[in-house]
């Protein structure tokens, strides 16, 4: 069984207000007056106030550095150009998250970390980000490496499962997980519902998590149970594909309803392993895929908004960063915990293409 013993998060330097991004998108998507009002309404309805990006063009009205300074932004950046930007920036944000994670464990030596799991769906190259992290962070060159690519917002759960399995097999396992996403490099300018929704929600960020086979001094989150399910009726409502001009997201307005219909079944399956069901769930760490998704889950599970505040706070301050986002939420909760809450439980969810619904139960353990 694995224990989350430390979490570190990081964002790029460019902090953008949602209003500024909406103004950029209105111009870049060449929206007419009717479409402009629709776009700004959608942006406001997200509940996002600020997001971060490796591209500061989104906060400008002219003088762009990555996009062309033409009315239609032609020639539009190719997939090659976008992945070059990914390679340039993904390592730096990953290393910042790793450093913040390990700073909380002053006693740990980097050469004792046994496994590295790197998660990303917004870029790839080889030799990859995993090898760059090993070299730049000073990790053991023989570390066991695993990469999880192109799985989307729920991929952190798969990384945590791998870490949990490693801890079960190796009594002294120390698994470093790094989730790094640069969603904003894949901006699409055609005015479609999918593009407007994606442009309204996604930002850039990274999270690093240390999972160990034994609890450490202070707060630990013991991974007790996982459960995954598919809502196949939503197979075509959330997709992520590679296009000629970046990666393309399909994110239909039906996704919150599909998740609402599937979440009770998912929760029932997970909680069937717990004697007292939801009555002993003390905290919720829900991936904030969007405000409508959060309210749909609250309705279905009978939660209050206050119980979901950590997710709203992350959404408000960072937007949806894909795979690191749920780790930001878990970190937000863990920073508030006190020793008196030893033994309490956290129920966590994340969602992605498939339509995949992932769930996990964590138990708080202080040492």
C-alpha cells in the first residue's frame, strides 16, 4: 500500500485574467457581435478568474510573440511549432513542481527515489521529458521510468495506481510522479462550440507527488481503494486528437450530464468496499473539469458547495490544467488538515476521454 507523503505544484510565470483571455479570444476567433456576447457569457460562466500560460500573447491585444501579428493570425502555428514550445517549457515547470515536492522532505536523498512516473497529454518527444527530469533533477540514472501519455484529465489516477503497485512490490519504494500539461499551446481559433469551451477552461500547470511504501513524519494520505468505470455513451463527447495545427479537443455541452448519470454508479462501486458508505467521507477532491461538472456531481451525491470548496478554489485560480488539476485539489485539502483528523477519508474523482470516470479513496494518517 502506498502513502502520498508530499505534493508540490507549479505554474508558468504568465498569470492571465479570464477577462483578458476572453478579449484575446474574441479578436483571435474573429467573432461577430452576437458570437462575441456568447463567448464572453461562456467565459464568465466557467467560474474561472485567473489562469496561467507559457504564452503571454493571451493577455495582449497586439505585439504577439508566438502567434502572427495578422488579423487572422495566419500562418497559424503548426503542430511542430507547438511541440517545440512544449519541449522548451515543460521541463522547467516540471522541475519547479519536483523541487517544491522534495523541499517538504528535507531528509530524502534524490538517489534513493526508486521510480519515476511522468504524465502528460499536451506534448511528447523522445528522448522525453522523463529522461530530461532524471538528468536535470539529479535522479539516479537507473531509476525505473514509466510515461503515461494522451490519457487526459484523469491520468494522475493511473500514475497513482502505478505508484501504489510499486509500493506493494518493493518495501522501500519511493515513487516520484510528475504531471505536466501545457494546454494553452493548443489554442484553436475556429469559432465552434468545442473550441470556445476548450479556450474558456484550460490553463497550464504541473504537480509532483511523492508516494512511499511507508508513512513518514507528519501528514500522509494512504491510498486505500481505486475504481474506474466507462460511460461509453459519452465516447464522442470528450475526445483529444492530433491535428495539423495542434491538438484538438472535443468537449461537448453534454459532458456534465453524462458524468452526473455515471457518478452514482461509480461511487456505489467504490464505496461497496467500505462498511459505512458515504457517511464516513469527510472530504471531497473532485477534478474541476468545469463548474457545471462540479454542480452536477453535487446534485447527484447530495453534496454541498462548501464540501466542494477545494475544487472551486482551484478552478477559480488556475482553470482546468488537465492531469495535474486533481492533485492541486488534493494538495489544497492536505494543507488544511490537522492531526485531530487522523483516520478521516477523502473521496476523489477525475474524468476524461472514454468517457472515463476514475475514483479513489484516501485515508488521512498522521505520524
